C-alpha cells in the first residue's frame, strides 16, 4: 500500500497585536517585529515498501506437451480395449482383424504418428518432472538424502496407483513401470552430465537387445488374440498379473530409462523452462525427428495398414525394432515441438485452446486416469462391451471424444482454482497432509 505524503512542517506564525504574547521588555512606543521564522524544512516521505516478489510463472511448454500427449495416449490406448469374436489380431499393430478400409487407414495413421511414440514422450516428460522436483527441493534447502527420500516415496506410491489402476480398469497401465523407473533413476538423478550420458547409452543398449529378444520370443504369439472375460473379478486378476509382468520386464530391461535420462537432460538445458531462448534448436530437433520417424516407422505403419506384409524373420524383426527405436526419437521430437510452440506463444496471453490444453497438462495424472474411467465401462466385456462391436475408426473418434471430456473437466477445475484430485492425492502421499508447497 502506498504511504500518504505527510504535510510540510508548519511554520511559526507572526504574533498578532493584542494576542497576549509575552515580550522581553516593557512595551516600547513601537513594538519591534520578531525575526522572520526559519523556512520550512521539507520532510521526505517514507520510502515505499518494496513490491512483493511476483509468483513464478508456470512454464507453458511442459503443460502444453502433457495436454497434447494425453490425446495421443487416448488414441493409442483405445484399441487395447477392442477384440473380435474370432480372437484374432493383426500381426503388426495387434488390431482386431477384419476391419474396414477406413479402419485400416486410421490404423496406419495412428501407427505412424502415435503408436509407441506417446509412451516415450510420457517417459521423457516424467524424467523432466523428476529433475524439476529435485531442483525445487534443493532450492528450498533439502540435502541430497532428503531429495532421494521424497522422490523414492513418490515413485513407490506411483507404483501402487499404477497397479491399482491396472487391476481395476486398464491392463496397459504405464504408471507402475514409470514408478519403478523413478526408483532406478535415483542412481543417476543428481549425477553429472557425463554419468547421465553413460546411463543413456548403456540403458539404450540393454533395452534394444532385450526388446529384440522379447520380440523374437513372442513372435509365435503375434496374430493371436483373445476374448476378454466378461466377469469383472476374473478380468481384474488377469489385468493385475499382466501389469506386474509388464512392470517387471520394463524394470529388468530398463525400457524407459533412456527416455527418463533424456528428460533429466532436457530439464537441465532449460529448453522447456525457457523455450524462447532455444527456439532454433527446438525446431531443428523437430525436423530431425520427423525425418527419423519417416524412415524408421513408415514401413511399420504401412504394414499395420496392410499395404504390404514384411517377410518373417530378420525383415519383420528389423521393421519392428526400427518402429520402436524411432519412437523414442519421435517422442523427444514431440516434446521439442510443443516447446517450440510455447516459444512462439510466449508474448500472447493464455486463453482459448492453449489455455484449455495447458489445463489438462497441469492435471495430467487425473486426466490420464479419467480416460480409463470412461473407456473401461464402455468398451470392456464386463461393461457395455462396445469393444467387441466397433472398429478402430470408430474407436479413434471415441478417443478424441474422451479426451475432449477431460479437457472440459480440466478447464472447469482451472476456473475454480482447483488442482486435479489425483495430483492432490499423490502430493499428500508424498509430502503429508501439512504440505504447504505451491
């Protein structure tokens, strides 16, 4: 509050005749005029209080990337709920066979832009979040041990939430694998860039070799599907064991460690926190990622669309490995793309579509789980069973609709000034009820 300027110090008034003012001598015939008063001394107003420091502006880039990522996740996850009465799935892409021409076109487009691109993108942003959390805790005076303790607690609870999510709703949960990867990341989260690069290349080698072995071992099962159980409890047990198997394989083969390392390096670089300073670099990464995706993923996407059928053996394995490896590059490219968009929008107010997508990104955990809350009862055999009656084109439309619902929910919470309920839950589990962190 600005202080009012006080009046100047009052001057001494001249005595008025007949005022009764005392004189030093007997009254002379003529009264002497008093000496003129000293000029008024101006009083400087107190210095205004320094303005309160402005609250740090939340970076748009990570929230924009997470918000759009959830559209990709919805598009990638929805076909995991589909099946057909023949219990057959396509060799590439694992979609139900017998789809229409439109279904095949949609399958090819989704395989090219989304399949196995959303998971790496999510893992990169997860690594970015871990590094950001560690830096924030350190800036508040937490030592390395405290930082590790907090992140370990958060990662363990993420595993619990993920396993519960899988058992209750969706077998393709990614929270549990990321939680386990977060525990692995404690080994290098606060280490030097050199150590991080060693982890990146070492884990990339392990994940690539391990992935090739998994693809080779499971080759004979490709093209087979199953009719999911209509009993909810039976399906829950099936999903639970499937989730535990996926989480274990992801941990042993370090599937998501390279992406998490990329996210940590991205956080240290400032590319997402200050994207306007790195706009050209972000743009170059996007161009390179698009080229890599074109070369590495187009054969797989065409195979999913049944435009061609790769020969079995080494050719088929190469096509699939190129699909997965280019997915990591494209996932990184997507993150940089939305960083570049945030740099372009830097001087513009957040409103409209940008504000809505960012609101989803701020509540990404809630929005992700909300997708399953809508998908599972609609599509599962234990629910309405639509997953056995619609094609992949219709499922893609449903995925967009589900994402739009999460946008509306996120915008409503944003306008009400409320965080996502699962963000609040995870924060309380991590820090406790008395946490006052912003």
